[in-house]
C-alpha cells in the first residue's frame, strides 16, 4: 500500500466554506491533519474556525502556505475546474470528494494531470 500523506503533509481544502467541506475540515483538524489553507473564490482574507486562512485561489494558497495536497469538496459542476486549478498550482496530490462526478470529466482532468507531470 502506498502512503501519499504523512502527519507533516500540508493540506488545503477547496470548498472549505460549504457545509460538506467545513464539516470535513473540522474533523480533519480534530484528527490532527495539518490543514494550512482553505480556498473559496470570493471569500479570501477570511479565517475558518479561527485557525485556517481562506484564499480566493489555489495558487495563492500554495504560495502563501506551502500546501502540497488538496482535498476538494465542491459541487459536481465545479469539480473539474477545482482539480485543474490544483494541477496548475503544482500540487503533488489532489483528492476530489464529489458525488456524481462524470467519468468523462474525470478522464479530461486526469489527462491534464499526466501532461503537467511529464513536463
């Protein structure tokens, strides 16, 4: 079994201000996960739960916090763009927790990830 994250991994949460993202962020923080940033467009400069800074873009969050992994909690219509934003920001791992995410959309996102990683 591969281990993709460690206790030192710096995680950002896309969709942190939505109900699903907020709940999972609270659980992750309680577990001890290093949640270093949240991303919700238009809600930058806020702070989640008095601890986690929120940014408007993944690129900005990565630059400011050194995050290397993203957990995505956004509705299906926004999932592909959220994945691609993580790819473009140079994240090592993007985990998308979205129901009803169409396989064709995933295929396009995965292709972009592979292109980016090949250089």
